C-alpha cells in the first residue's frame, strides 16, 4: 500500500515529460484523479503507481521512463506535503539522514522497508518492496536509485554518484542504457533497487546551520503525524471509500480494488472489527449527503453521483429515509 500523496513527485514529473492529454488519459485509465493524489493522504494500491507509469511510457514510447524522470530528482520534492523530506534532510549527518528516511518510509508506503548491508568499502542502501513484475513495476524500480541518490546529495554535493547502483535481474537487458542515464555502474543481480555509498562518507555533516536543521526536523515530525495513514482497517476502508465516491462509486469491489485486496479479504478484516462494508458506506453517504445538499451548489443529480448512486431517484428515496425530507426540502430548509 502507498500513501496517495507519495504519487505527487511522479505526477509532477509526468506532467513535464508528456502532454496534459496523455497524462489525464493515463490517470483515467488506471482509475485515479488529480484530486485523489493532491487531496488528504489515503492508502492506495501500488498498482495505481505502476499502472500510471506504464500507460504514459507506452504512449510516449520511452521504455526507461522511470530513470529518465528521476535523473534530476530533488529529494526535497517528496511531498506528504513535505514531511518525509524535511524530517530526513534535517538530520545532522548523512548516516542519521539515512536512518530517518528508513523510519519514515512507512508513512509513504506500507509493507516496505530499507535494507542495508556492507559490501567491501561501501554500505548498500536498498529499498525493499515486492513488485508484480509488470512493465510499470520495472519503471518504478528504475526511479528508486535516483530517489535514493537525491537523499544523499544534500550532504555529499549535487554531482555525487554512488559507487554502483543495484537493480533486480529483470533489468539485465537494459543495463547499458541505465548506466548512461544514471551515470554509474549498474548491477542487475539484486533483490531490491539500491545504491552503494562509501562507508568513509557516512559521517559527513549537513551543510545546513543548526537553526535551519532543527526547524526542518520539527516541521517534518509534526507533519508526519498529521499525514500518517489510518491505522485501523475501518479507517483504511473509509478513506478508500472516499476516493471511490469522488469517482461516483460506493461498491465494495471498487474499494477492494483500490486497496489491492480481494472482496472476501476486505469483508473478513472488517468483521474482525465488528463492522460491515455496508455499515461504513452508509455512514459515509449520510455524512456526505448532509454536507453536499446543505453546503454546496451541486444539483441533486450531481450529489447523487458523488454519493455513489447510479440513479437519482434511488438517491432521493435513500435521502428521505435518512433525514425524513427530500433533498430539495432539506436544502430549502437550510437556506432559510
């Protein structure tokens, strides 16, 4: 699972590499909207990220899109809205920054972690996540080394390159092309994408003064808490449901797909918390209906759409059962 706000740097990069029409079409094809990505953080399946990359790559004919986009990546652009980068880059030394990035990674992506190992005179710093082997997943793997490099450069300089980069075996045929793009040796025998940092450089101090560093750390910690993904399964489902309602769907199938799990698995998880999907969906619809009818200028058909109703008459009947009035009567009452 990924924090939806973690898609912002990728979306910004895609906007600079492809036409608005191509990017908007790709978003639509994978079931995403800019509102979802730019809005409050919600958990979404990694397939949205990989699918978006694959769709745009196919349209513009760039098989190394991930590496091309991330070539000049600035770690400070990681936005949730910015706590991930602020917390990491506010560290006093490079090794502390690497530790902070590892601790805060779960705020961006659930089920992933940083792995480290010593290899000769280097520390290999790897992003541990299992992808599905699709073209889009390979494009995402191409991005990761440059993102990790961008974490190190504020300490070691804008032109620093790792001794080598590691990628899974699926990138073997593209090794030479990737070496030219990334600018250093690429090894394709690793379990996860990673970079090799000389051990002698790990204690390099920050280039920020103490006051700026402390301010960045404090801002990052505060915002990481605010942007933490929901912890309970009920909250996760509720957030995913809001994403789907913005696209006119309140179905359990759509929510399960957003979360990257099966419907039965979703229902079992909710049952463990003594709730059903129907309970959650209706509570969200009632709360949203009250706001949209009384505080927006949407017409009743539009309100019905944003509550997941395919027919406006079905919405009218449901609304009357919830509030004892028709949507029109309720709106007129609140306008007085």
